[in-house]
C-alpha cells in the first residue's frame, strides 16, 4: 500500500493510487499502479530508488529508500505541464507490502 493515497481529478487527469507494485529485473526497476508504468533503468544497486514516467499531460515520480524488503519511505510527485487546471503534487509517502 501507499500512504497517504494520492489522487487527482482535473481536466484530462483522473487517478487514485493506494497501491503500487515494484518489479525488479536485471534491466530495470518497474513500478506500476500510477497513471503510467514508472521505470528506473538500470535498476538501483542499493536501497535507494527513483522511478518516473510521462503519460497524458503529466509527469509522475516516486523516489525513496527501502528500509527492508517490505517498507520504503519517499516522495510522490506529479507535474502537469500540459494541463494548467491540475495542481502539482509533491508529498512525503510511505509504502509497505500487503
């Protein structure tokens, strides 16, 4: 889960996120559950990560540090250069395995 949940409803942007899924391969770290799949390539070698993607009129990112294999603390951000009615987000978040 992701806390606090993140949401936005404005113009062409509508999302509500309370769960993200991390998948690591040799080539990348992929995080799904946001408006688009966020990727860090190559994947991080340590506990810190920073994934991002662009979809529609928004650019989304989560960055943070895993304290163990089940928990992380970091930041969620969203910027909307193509949707002037949408407010940017930059919020401290925590995540834990369900």
